[in-house]
């Protein structure tokens, strides 16, 4: 699976410390340190938050689901099918099992339909989980530095977490390590960071870094962190303002309100919203 010059082969077979690729997004020396298991206390705050990342397979690729518990990552499922219902079902199963606060799904290609099916399934089941679609081909939040969102995620999540030893990848295994070391980067004519596209990696290596992409989604917040916070805040405000049902009371829709009363009620709600 890996050539004799690959960092995985050098470290696992020959017992040599791998050299860093100057064109690689992630340095092998720092990644090796992140693969060392850590100890955790019961209810350790380092194991929060709980989130899922899903890289939906395209073509012959597999769909990977990665669980993030704080700084610790675990591959929870790998699916070899292009049936969107089966993939959506596997994601919903993981959501039920691990109760993540969010699940971030790659929505390029048929991943968009899978994300929609997952949203519908958890809504019908009454499950609380923010489903976030991520299209890495979109514009980066910092377009001066990055060519697209894919480059931003690989650099600010993958590279940064390795350089800062901010995540525990001891349960992810050799395949994920090989995936993380696969992409190369180049500067664009505008001086932006551009990370090698999946199709280019597939042509060069004969495989796609699916586990790494799912891992990065599990740890990615970015613009979606604010989106999730605002959605949760809006839901709390709606619940607080919702009229409580009283047995025998006349439904609000049947109460006649004069224009003057309506104006005063609106003023009250406006004032309340400014607190």
C-alpha cells in the first residue's frame, strides 16, 4: 500500500525516523508525536466537545465517519457503498450512538443528498444534532491566505493541530497517517496557499485521503462554529418566547386583538429582544 520511501514504511518497517517533505502540508515528525496515546481522567474536559466528521465517498472511494471527543479522534465507520440511503443510515446510527453536538458532512457531489437525508431522519426521530454541510471548493474565510476552503481547513486544522500537538490521533491508525501526509501544497501567483486537490492525489497515489478529510471535518469549526452558536441561541430565544399552553385557555389564534393592543404588544416584544 505504501512505497519503500514513504514515512509509514520507513518508521514501521525500517525503524527510521521519517524526514519531513518540504512540499507536504503536514510534517511527518510532528504527526508522529500526535500518534502517541495520551492518558485521560474520568470526565476529562479535554474530551469535549463531541462532534462527527463525514467524508462521503465518490467514485470508488469509501465513506469515512470520524468521531471527535475533544482532542481525541477515532474512526467509527468506513462504508464501501454508493447507496445514499445506506450511507445516511450509517451516519444517523453514529449520531444516535455518540450524541454529538454537530455532524459536519462533505456535501460536494452526492454528499449533498446524503446530508439532506440525514437532516430529515434526525428531525423525524427528534434527535438534537446540528447537521452542517461543508463544500471545500468554496471561498476561504481568509482569501488573502488561502486559495479555497480546502486549503484553509488542511492548513488551519490539519497542519496547525499537528504543529501544536493539539490532537490525539493514537486510535486513527496508519491509513489516516498516510492520508494526512499525502497532500502537497504550492503558492499561487497571488501568494495564496493552495493544497493539492483530491483528484490530483488520486492520480498521483492511486487512492484518496478519505480518512484524513473526515478527520479534518470533525475538528473544523470555522464559519460554521458561529453558525451553530447563532442557531442554538435563536432556538433558545424562540423557546423562551413561545406561549405556554394552559388547559381550557382560548388559543391565541382565536383571540381578537385591537390595533392599539397589537402595537403595544409589539413594543413589548421589541423591548424584550433588546435586553
